[in-house]
C-alpha cells in the first residue's frame, strides 16, 4: 500500500486561486490481535508494519524480546500475533561513555531534515533514526510520532542491536510517552529537533537519561546530562 495519496484540491493565495493535485500522507487503520483476542487498534502509515507491531508489543510490556513471539501474520489491515506463555527475561543493556561533537551534530541535523521523502512530499510525517557515529543505521517515519519510535524499537529487537554506542535522533516533540519508550528499550541519549514537554524533562532528570532538544541548524539545548555524556 502507498504511503501517500493524491487529492484534487483548491489552493487559495493572495492574488490567485489554483486547482491542483496535492499529496497527503496515508493514515491507515490496523487491528492487532494477540493470542486470538483483539488487543489494539492503531492508525499508521502502512510501511514497516512488522517493525511497528513488534515495537508496540515491547512498549506495552507484552514481550521482552523477539523470542517471545511464536508467530506474527499480517493480513490486510489486521495482524495476528501468538505469544509464548511466559516472557523471556529482560536484558540489561550496557551503558558506555558517549561524546557529542557539536560540529558533527550540527551537520547531521541538517542532513536528517532531507531523509524523509514522505515529509518532503506531504509535510505530515514524524521521523526517527538509530544513529552511530553520526551515520543513520535505520530510519523510520510515520503519521504518528509514537508509531515512528515503535517501528525503530521493533527493528532493534528483530536485529538484537547493541545500543551502548548509539543514540536516537527524532524530528518529533518529546512527550512523556516517547521518553518512556526510549527508556524502556535502553537508550542513554535522545536527541530531537523539536521541544520536550515538562513531564519529559522531569522524567529524564528522575531517570538520569541524556535529553537534548532543538537540535536544529547550529544549536541544541541540553535538558539533562549524566556522567556518561561529554560535549566537545
């Protein structure tokens, strides 16, 4: 299924009216069934659906690893998941020291703005990326910022990725919900081009996770910084 749909619209400007075709991001309903029972209905952009479902189940604490899933089947706008009776033990993730090179982060944030084809076409997508050494390992996007993060988490679980030397970079506002997802999967550094909410800042300070916002152009704000992070 396409992630963008075209509509004929009327565009009104100061000195002229135009009739044209406009591209709109697709919002698609998806029903998730777990062990035969309906669990959740999500609205999403229909790409990377398997990653989204895996990441969402993890964020909702239904699984601790990909091994907890016996079977996952996608049929049109429904997903059927069979889980094992007992969850695996949640892994403790290693935390390493990280250094932010401000010049490299400035350059990366400019590049990141051009990664989302859906946003460039529609203006309607939230994006996030798994990053190592200022290079994107995996990029995800969705009409929902929570879905974009869950897609990335699903990818991390499927590939059993070590997060100790990586960070997550996102275009979206950092709410409590987003920060909880990031904490749950084990990141030590979250960087956003947008702002955090007060709840997110308070939670970052309570849990002592590195939180950076407004990483745009040649600036960023540090809302919390722990002993594992240095800036140069």
